C-alpha cells in the first residue's frame, strides 16, 4: 500500500426506508468486500448467492468514490443486467473491494428478490 493510500475508507450509506432509515457512516478497511462491510455494520443487504457474484441481489448504487474501486469485470457485468433499477452507478456489493478515502452508497428501493428472507 502506498504511503498516500488511506488506512480506512469512510463509507456513507444513504437512508433507505427498510434497511437503513437514518443512513449510516462507518470506517472500513480498504480491500475488504463492500457486502461484508455493510453486513458487519448492521445493514442487512441481500446476498442470495452467498456473496459469489451470481445473483445480483446485493446490488447497490455507488454515488461517490467509484473511481477508487476495482473495475467491473465480465462476470459482474453479466449479473448486473438482472438487477432491479440498473444504472450507470450500479455495482454488486459482493464484487466491490472497498477503496479510496470515501464511498457513498445508495441501496436500491427494491431487490431482484420479490420475497425477502427474514
């Protein structure tokens, strides 16, 4: 890691009516999986394929900081085509390695799963 790389990444999750009503900010270690950091911090993002990039249920929007993330590979791109509400800012949180000084994440209103496991 270069000397100018941050020791932590500040992740801000914008408010979501069900999963994070008040929004949340927390620090994460660069290189960790975004889905793991969200789950670790109490945000119950879906991950029906057990975090292997095969279902698109952990879909998020990266609103700030995307330039510091690993690029979308062909497998993620293929799965994203099945995500609800696909946008240019869409990523699968299981495929994102945390990086950069700050990430701002928005959770989609709906998931690809119509019936969410509780």
